[in-house]
């Protein structure tokens, strides 16, 4: 489906995606992150740096089966999201994972005070893949994304995030209340598509609620 | 009127417009699309790809009179909008067709629950062309864009879209509820101008309604 | 004050400003425009073209004292704003005039239904120049921009625009209801600064009104 | 933590940051500013110029201990924020100071009519550093940024700004009512991170208040 660009350098890809996501407001203030899998290597954006100015030699490389570092850029710290990213690679066979601090994700977790973000009858739902049925969602289906509560330390999210992954096997993402979004896909293109469609759905669902419409029902 | 740039490569044009429209939020999540006619060839952006990263050799080419493919990029799928684009080329003599998933188009179809989007007394109306009278709309006229209901499969829109084209011969666009916009023009410049003016009108009409103003009447 | 860049080509400047203003949403849909004076020549962006893609050889050149065309790009039409731009050059000694279709200007003319846009106690007021007192506005002064009613044809605005210029000699801009803004300055830098400050003030004044604050009074 | 890029030219850095902040809407209309310290030199963006078009030879250089100018670009004026920037360099040992006219900062000072901007339980709080405890804020702590009243002349802010710095020793920023933000950090990366996190918090706090949520309390 999506083009493979087989010879693309995954470190350039991580740097380029960080730059793009910075412009979208997903990784400002050094928040958020991107990781991509190629073969048995995981490529991770470093922590605490200006995401729009990452250089290729600042990208961490991890051996997938063992989790050992293959390359650690000098003077840089690996992201605290590392165990969360690994959960998606291991439990879901993800090809890429994106962590976004988008304001739309943040606001959606307030506008949906329960444990689920739900929308239906919105065209952009079709851009998301149901991981159980191995097909795209239909326009008239309910898309459900689980919402977990935030913790003071990012690594403490691991348990509730993996539980949400197991409780919602069809979902390609988990929202974290007052924090942001973890979203993945089989390839970096799929992960990015899921992230963009969800961000659109978060934003329009909030706009709909503000204007008196119910995004969880057809009419 | 608009400059022709006769020697412009239509594949570069399609790629460049997709990049521009991505920045405007019209084709994110691989949604939306662009197609351009040059001579008896139609050039179409592929389906399911990152619209801001399309390469010229990833653009489909279709023979206009017959509808047969002249060039199919390997491993790529032609857009599902293909029959909808062809309707505008065949029934309206369009030179280019744009399919936008703009949030402004989406919200406009909610704020106008009936079968028509209507605005008047807004300067940007003058950027749109009345296809019956073969002239630009006046500032004090009513601009009417038909709204059709969405379907689960994009190709199932073809019938209602062509009916809307015939019911509203003056209109240069059709809105699809909870989905987006199909808009066209005699040239790619006209199609883009129509798309930009309509997006402005959708957004301001929603702002006006939220602030208590009626966009369908002068005062 | 502002840097002169004396050797800058005014046609490149017009093209570059149009590109920048397109990104700000001021000249989308081929609307709006830019004109710059250098010596006794006026340089004008053409009408009805994609403002972000203007080439230097598509810029009109007019002899200032006589108003005669020095250069008319083949196949292009001069902007209908021409007489409005000339009013600012002639009556106000402007070095540049910008016509913006910004949504913020549009909405401000609705949120201020009378004949004046008024704000005070906002830092960005200080970026505007009082043409009578020949100094910048103070933070605690009232900034007043006249609002004129729109007409069906742009040239029919000339009379009311020149009257507003004479009624409001301190103002560096005129708002047109449900249309946009004409703004000028002694140099292109001043005109651009005025345009940016006003756009900020239009947008924040509308936000303030929506949130229950009165932008025309200190508290 | 953050990468040092030791050989980076501070004048290029100032120009590049101004360009980036212009795109974010922080330094439009020639407002706002940026200054960076390297060794015993302070580099300052000039006043009254288009911040997105600054050239390296237009950047002021000041000797830190004495405050004397080392380089004054011909025909340009040093920013009026100079004494305010120096307060952060001297009293807080800042490595960089940013002055932003962001609309989000402006609106936050209206939505918080008292003397403090307060938020808690928002992930982006963790991007800010508590200068007293020499550590990042926790997610569940209250972040407090002092708000001072605006004055007609920027230099008259110096006294109240330095007082706020001494009254709020943990804070890395001071808001100015109806004006904007002064924010600093040990390095330019830290200052930029603080600025981005605060801007996110200002914007979301305003959105939360508009939607009926209290950003100063957990629930």
C-alpha cells in the first residue's frame, strides 16, 4: 500500500519525522517522541532535546530482541518513553511508535472524562486500522481509544498502558489523561497516518462538543 | 487571467499541490486528493500515501476519453475518489479537481444540517465562479453549495454527487456531510482558488454562527 | 530605524511579501494584495493569481506622478485595488500598502458593528504610528481604525476610503466591513509592522469579547 | 542533557531563533525579542526590525560584566528590553532570555486577573525547572508564574520584574499583563523549552477555563 523507500536511513527518518511533528505542535518543549523499527534495530529520538533540530548521529539504536543499546550518542539521555515504546513493538508488532503531546489529545481526555474516547460517523475514522479484524474501520462503526490516568513518572505508565493494550486489542493507540497519546502502526507510514487521523478526530470531537453535537452518535 | 506555465510537468504540479494542501490540513492522514487534466491525460495522486511526500513517479496517469490507465506506479493503489474526480472532468469540463478533508468543511456540514451551505455578503464569495452565468459571484448574491450525505464506501458517493452536480449547475463544489469537499475549476489555479475561498467561507460561517451572526443574511 | 536594504529588487520584495502573507492567510484565494513604492515607481502584485507563486516578471510597474503603466506583464490584469492603493500613496505619502483578507479583520468588523474599531491597554498598540503626532501610540491610548461599508465592486470603495483617510488623519489603516483591511506605512517594513500589529489586535479583541472582556476600556 | 553545539555562532543562533519564534507568533510586528549569552558576551536582536529577516551583522553584542557595547550595528537601535534581559542574566545566571508577545501569554493574563498564573496536573509542567530545588517540576505540583502590571514604557518594567524575580525565586518566567512573557533558562535550549512549555500551558489553561475546567486543581 504505502511506499517502502527501502533504502531510507532510519536515523534520517526519525529526525525528519520529529521536525514535521514539531511543526504540528506534537513534540514542542522537548516533549513527545518518535521511534522506528528496521530489521532487528529500534531507532529512538533522544530525550530532552529540541525535537526539530535533531541530527542523525543523535539517534539511539537498540537491539530489538535483547533491548541492549547498539548506539548511545555521547552526552544524551534515552527517552523515558523507552519501555512504553517497547511495549508496542513487542505486544503489537509495531513498525513505529509515536508519542504526541498534541493539545488536541490533551483536551480530548478532559472532554471525555471516562475511560474511553469514542467517535462515529466521521470520515477520518476510515484512516485507522482495527488490529483484531485486520482491516480499516468503517465510517459507521464506533472507534474506541482507551484513556489511562497519568502518573508522575513516565515509566510508571508501562503497566496501565500494557493493560490497555490487552483490554483493547483492536485499538492502535492509548490516550494518557492530561498528557498525550501513544500511537503505533505496522510501518512508520501507518503510525503517522493513525496519528494524523486521531489528531483530527480529537480536535473535531472537541469542536463538536463545544458546538452542542454528540460525536459518539450518528445524529 | 491566471498564468498558464505551459511547460509545467503535471506530475510535479500534483506533488507540489499535495504538499501545499497537507500544510493547510486538507489531506492529512492520507485523506483527500488532487487530480489535474492536461490535454487528454488525467494525473492523479495515489491512495493511502503520505500526501506531503509524493514523488513524481508515484502519480497515476489516465487516458481521458477512455479512462484507461496510461501509467500505474508499481505497488500503489489508485484513489477511490477516481469515479468522483471523473464526474467533474466529464460533466463539468473541469481542468482540476480537489478533494479536501478540511475540518472547516467537516464542521460546516454540521452547522448547516440541511441540504445546502449558504452564505452572502462576504467578500470572498467573489473568488467563486458561477458556472451557469459564466461569471464571478457578486458580493451581495447568495452562494449555495449542495451538501450530500456520506456513505461507507467512497465510490457509493458517485450517484448522489453527480445528481448534486446536475441539481446545482452553478456550483463549483459539493460538500459531503461529516466528510469533506469536492471542488473543481477550469484550470488548477481556478480549482485551488475555489478551494481556498470556500475553506475561508466555511471557517468564517462557523465562527459567525458561534458568535451569533447569521451568515445567510446581510445583517 | 528599520534596515533599508537599498539594493533590494522591489519586484522580488513584492513576490516575497505575497508568499509570506499567503502563509498568514491574508491573501488566499487570490484575494488581497501588496504594492511597494521605490523612487517614482509603484510595484503591484497582479490580480487573480496564486499570490504565493508570483514571479518577479509578473509584477506591474506604474509611474507614480502620472499613474501610467511602465510595465504590464503579458496576459495579466492589474489589481482592482489599484485606485485604493494610489490613494494611500498620494494622500498619505505611503511607501507601501497592504490589502489583507485576514479572517481576523473580517471578524473584527462584525464584532464592532459601528464605524470604528477601538482598542486600548494592549502592548501591540505601540507598534502602530500616529500619523498626526508623528509618533508611536502609547499603551494607554485608544487606537481607532475606521470601518467603511463594503461595495460590490472594489473600485467603488475609493470614495469612502479616501473620506475615511481624511476623517481619521492619525490612522494608518481602514477596515472594510465583511471584507478586510487596507493598511500602509512610510516603508514596506512599517506597513508590514502595522499589518501584523493590527492583525494581532483584531484577533485578540475578538477573543476578549468572546470571553467577556471589553477591549475598548482598561479593565 | 541538551546538546551544546559549542561552535555555533551566537549571532546565527539569535537570527535563527527569531525566525522560528516569528512563525510561532511570538515576535510579530517587530515585538518581542531574543538574547543569548556566550562566555562574557551577550548577543541581542535589534529593536524595531522584521524579526524573521534579521541578518547576523544586525545583532548587538554587549560585554557582560560591564554592560558596554562591543558591537552596535549601524543605523539600528538596541531593544528597550535590554535592562529586563540583563536582570535575568545578572540575577538568575540565565544563558538566554526570550521575550514573547504570544497571544496565549496575553490571554492568560486576562483569564488570571490576580497576581499569579497557576496550573497543575498537566504533563507539560514537567518541562519547566524549579530554580530553587534545582529540578524539574513534578506533574502533580502547582506551577506558579508571577504576573506584573504593564507600564507605558518597557524600561519602567525593570523594577517590578526584578521584584517578581526575587519574590518567586523558583519561577523561570514573569508574565506582563496585556503584554507578554519574559522567560529564561541556563542555556538557550532550556530557555526555548521553558518558553514552549509555558506557551502550551497558557493556551490549554485558557481552553480549559473556556470549557468549564479549573486548571489550578486536579479535577
